[in-house]
């Protein structure tokens, strides 16, 4: 995985968010993962699935899109009994922002958000919310694109 040196056009190089109350803040970094395809699972990188998407980290990589890597501080968060400190969502997006844990947007999520969330502005015109539900990452379309 290669970090996008300048964050890409209009993207911040990284963002910090407190997505889980039990761990240190998460650092989010836009990345190009095409060259790492086929080795992500072996490196312990877990996929965050968008609605309608399935598969492991190697399978979710598409063409010509950026990924967003979620680097957890220690102690590592455990999902399904397997510790992992890096998660990846791979979508075509043009921006991302942190949504504070007390924001109205997060009030009615099921499962509920355990902290801050991340809002991706998709190139399709949609918006995808990514949040920690207490047991793993969940996603929800805020607005579907065309």
C-alpha cells in the first residue's frame, strides 16, 4: 500500500478520529492499493465493506480509485477474535470528513456508533458513512449516487 503523498487533489494527507472509545485515535490515510492487491490479506489488512459489497481486502480493490486506510493505535482492536490494526475501504471518493460522535447524523444509526464516524463523498455523487458499531465497522449510505 502506498500513501498518497499529498493526499491527492483536495484530500488531506491524513485525519485523526476517535472512532472507538476503547482504543487510541484512528489515523485515516488515503492510499493507492492497486500494487498491493493479492497481499493485503497476508498482511492482516481487513476490509470494511460498503453496502452491497463483499469479499476480503484483496477482492474489494477496484480500478482507478483511492482506498482509505484506517490505522488503529494500540491496543489493537479485535474483530471476530482476530487482532488487526489496519482496515481498508476501497471506494471512488473525492473527499472525506470526520463526523463528531454527538452529531445528529449519528443519533439514529442501528447498530449505534461507538464514537466519531467518517463521511466519504463518493464520486458517484453519493455519501457513505463509516462508523465503529462496538464490534466492527459498519457502513450506511447517507445519499446514494447516480
